[in-house]
């Protein structure tokens, strides 16, 4: 049975210290909403509760609509329907944007990030629930169905095709970041650029809060970043994992080996968009050695590596 959540869980307001000339002082408001298997949180500054709540509701509606498009848990989502399709299929603008960015990053990372990871992620989800290492024959069969080269997108049309039978798409390494970006865009369209959107640790900071240089975000290595108009995403094995025969396998899967990563590192990426930060953090979690290459490609982004368990 599908659980129905309240649209806005709660709001907290704190008077801000500044007052604009001839205008009421901006007030801090906070809202939370469960979606995409995590909790989305909005922190925003607005003049009154009406403006704040209307903007928050619109942002959460956008996140809900994206979940209906990008979830691989929902059998009737656009992503799931596409995975079941064997011929060219036209996709929505949102799915097209995510797939094109996913393929771009897959090429740049030699497949360390791969949105066709679905057969392997399904296998590892079941293994994690049961607490048992995946069967070797099932792993081998799933690996044969994974490979970003087998996902085709026409260059000038929103048409997509999966070449291999049994392929499944999993946007888990990029969808939350995209949803965070879209939620921030909604807040800005409501005239609220002073905001922070947090999608379960994937964050996008807008303009600085009143009286502050920026938004303070704690990341790996007990470091506090002060950021404005930047995204921060952290990925690593500390969040979900399978312990088996003395080894800790992360929920993040290496597409080539088909195994949960073992190195135990946490990766934090600061980037212009949360979709980019989310995907690059996943890629670096799979292959930390990509850091030098990605620094050269994304010179407007930064990367931090730390061990699981560090703040």
C-alpha cells in the first residue's frame, strides 16, 4: 500500500536580523517533505508565511512530479516504462535532460557512473534486504545487461533506445541532485533566491542568508564549507552497506565488477549544479582515481575525499 504523507510536514520561522528599507524583515522558514526514499528539506527567507508556504508547496510538487518520472521503484514511472521498451521511445524534457547528462558523465568516467546499472542495483537491493551476498551466476548475468554504450539517444530529438534485452535504468545517482536543482528553480521563480534545498545530503545553496557570508555546510574531514549559489553532494559507504565475511560492501556499485565498492571512502563534490555534484560524487565513490581527470574537466568544481565515519 502506498503511504500518503502530509504535503508540508512542518515549518519553523526565525526572525532574521536585517530589515530592508521600507520592507518587512525577511523571516527564515523551514519545510520538510519525504520523497525519493529520503527527506527533502527547504530553508528559505521570505517576508511572510503566505509567500513561503506557496513557494514550498510548489517546490515539493515539482519534486513529486520528478519522482513519478525518474523512480525505478515505481513500475509505472516514465523511467521504468522506458526500461520495458524495446524500440525508440520519445521521452519527456526532464528525463531527456537527466539521460543526456548521465551519458556525458558516463563517457567522461569510462563508465564509473552508469545509469544502466539497474540489473545490478536490483540484485544488491535484494541481497541487502536478505543480508546475503548475491549469487555469482546472477551477478554475472546482471553484468551482461549493464553498459552505458547500449543506451542510445538521438542527438537532435528526445528519442531513446535500449539495445539489450533485460536492461534496466537506475537514476539513483543523479535524480536527487536534479530534483534539488529543480526545487531551487521553483523557489527562485517565486522571488525567493535566499534558500537552501537539501535532498538527503545533496544540497544546493542559493544566495547568502541575511547577515551571513553564505550557507554553512559540514562535510567530510570535519570541514565546514561556506557556499552561495553552489551545490554540495556527499557519497559513500557510511549510509547503506552489506557486511559479509568481514567486508563492508557499499550500496554504491561498480558497474564493471558488479560489486559494492569496498574502499570505505566518502566523497564530497562542490559544483555549479546539484545534478552534476550528485553524479560526480557517485563516480568518484566507484573510482577514486578519477579525481585528477575530473578536476581537469570540471575546473569550476572541487573534490574532497575522506574515510567513512568522518564528519
